[in-house]
C-alpha cells in the first residue's frame, strides 16, 4: 500500500510573550492509505496542533505535508479549503457544530456542501449513534456527549478520503465509544477512509492498526497488533 499522508521534517513552534515553545521538531511519518492510526501523547504534547497542521488550518514553521499527492502548505488557502471540504473530515476536540442549525442540518452539512448526501447512510448513522430523538434540537439544547456524536456523524456522513478525529470519544461512555468505533470501522471497510484518531483511551487505541506517539517534539510510529 502507498502512503496517503507524508509528513516531512515538520516543525512547529508557538511564540508567546517573547518565549518560543517548540511543539514538534523535524517530525517525519507516513500514514498508509486505508490505515487507522491512534495519535497518542500526554496532554499538551501537540496532538491537536498536529491535526490542525494536517488539516491545513494551522501553518507549520517548516517542513512539508503531502496528502493524496497535494503539498497542502504550498497551495493557496482557497485550494486548501476545497481540499478540506471534499477530501477530509475533521472531528474537532470542541466539536465546532453550527449553533444556528439544528442537529439534522449539522449532521448533513458537509455531505450536502459537496453534493454527496447518501440518505440511506444518513439514517444508518443516526440510528447507530442514537441520535434519532435529537434531530430537531439545536446544539445548545443537547449534552456534550450528544454534541460529540453529532460532530462524528457529520464527519462520517461526508465519506472523506481522510478522517482526522481529535479525542472523538472524550465525552462518551463505554457503550457510545463502542458505537463510534463501529462507525469508524464502517468508514474504513466500506469507504476505504484513512483514519487518524487522537486519543487518551487505551481501548480506542487498541482497535486501530498503528500507533503514532508524540513525545518531546518527536513522533514515533509503531504497529499495535
Ligand atoms: N495558539 C497557541 N499559542 C501558544 N501555544 C499554544 C497554542 N496552541 C497550543 N499551544 C501549546 O502547544 C502545546 C500543544 O497543544 P495541543 O493542544 O496540541 O496539545 P494536545 O496534545 O492536543 O493536548 P490535549 O491532550 O490536552 O488535548 C501546548 O503546550 C499548548 O500550550
Ligand atoms: Mg488536544
């Protein structure tokens, strides 16, 4: 299998009040097409920052991110936005639902924007993730775990080439975590999506093919099973 994602010599630091904080230093790794990877590392190690850099939302200070043959940081922002919409789905740590849209419209948003709404899959996901009774409610009227499942349904329904998921089960109980993992498995098996999941959960990490650990600004990849 060939890699869908190549990261070469990626460095990222933040500067605040005159001090430099290096998040990654010359990081290299690849993600194989159709693989699933657990992104692990302690709180503050840079998982969210890496997801934002891969998503084209936060620029690196140096290095290259190549996804599906596209050097995303050499493209214009407008091209990155189209690439993100058509090829990627992101489950944000803070969910990022649209407050003015109800749950159903949030779930279908990305798929509708790319003209690829699969209604049968929509009902399958709503049922799998237990969202049937929430469809007419607004994000502020539902719990954190419910919002998290809406964000997951929105991302999966878009059938992306790559899914970037930031702590997608951080607010969920064991039963809902199991259902989310089942949804990821459907995405991988049926739609051949490459999946990267930042997680603190050992049980989630165990279900994925490989592990990418960030520690002291470096990334190390290992096969889990
Ligand atoms: N905009 C920013 N400005 C300055 N520093 C930042 C900024 N965003 C993140 N950082 C710093 O970069 C480091 C990595 O943050 P990040 O959010 O990527 O960690 P994380 O691994 O996702 O943590 P968690 O598991 O708690 O979600 C942290 O030390 C954080 O303080
Ligand atoms: Mg984070």
